[in-house]
């Protein structure tokens, strides 16, 4: 199975705007993001947040599969994935 996500960016690093979306499904319709939404808490999408949610979802599904293989019944699994983003002034200065 191949799944596809898409992003477009227009403009400069600090002042430009972009969109994120899932192509294979309608899970994430075209959603705007900016430097400020990624690094300063402004409204808009955070691409890294999608990575954290994806990892949490994969982990839950893997645990459910392990339980199934062991003959254990699962009612619910909840996982919170936290991704820490640090400021790398060297990267931003480029």
C-alpha cells in the first residue's frame, strides 16, 4: 500500500505560507501553516504534530495486534506521543 501526503510552500521562510494535506484519504484536507504556526504558537497546522499523531496511531495498532496474537482481548488503547521541537538558531539563520 502506498499513501501520499502533500505540502506546498509559497514565499520566504519567515513570511511565507503553506498547506498540508493527505492525498490518499480525506483525513487532512488542505490545511494552512506558517512559520508562526510551527514555531510561535500562532493558529494553523504544525507538520510535526501530524508525525506525533501518526506514531501514536501506529503504536496503538501494533499493541492491538500483539494482544490479538497473544489471545488477549483489548477494549481500548490510548497513546499520547509528544514531539519536542527545539530552536536551532543555525538552521533558522540560513
